[in-house]
C-alpha cells in the first residue's frame, strides 16, 4: 500500500513546477489524486474555512481557484452548508 501511495505522490508532484500547478488533469482518477493532495495539504479536519481562505490557499498553486474549489466540493473533499457560509474538510 505504501508503494501505491508513494507512486501516487510522485504522480501528483509531476503536475507541479516551482510549487505551481501546471495543469489540471482531465482524467477522473488523476484529477481525484490531485484534489486529495490539495485537501490534505491545505485543509484541516474539524475546522471551518471562509470562502476567501479557501480561495487564498488554492491561489498559491493555481489561478483558477474557483474551479478547484468547485471540484473539491463536487468530490466531497470539502463540504459546505446550504447557505454557502463556510467550507469544511469532508471525506
């Protein structure tokens, strides 16, 4: 299992150059690896984040923070209440 996890980490690392995301993968499995990496890197469990905090964190790696934020919510890695007032780490 650790071999699988380390190869996954190496695969995600290949998507970055100088700390910036160079491409957002189109393949679902590859994109999910990236999103899990972002969620693990930027968002603690049991903590609420405002939209600005989420955007600021994601902007450190890519300019399209809105698309990445939506993808994180769509995959359940970030959850938000119906009123959209905050975000919290999901699965």
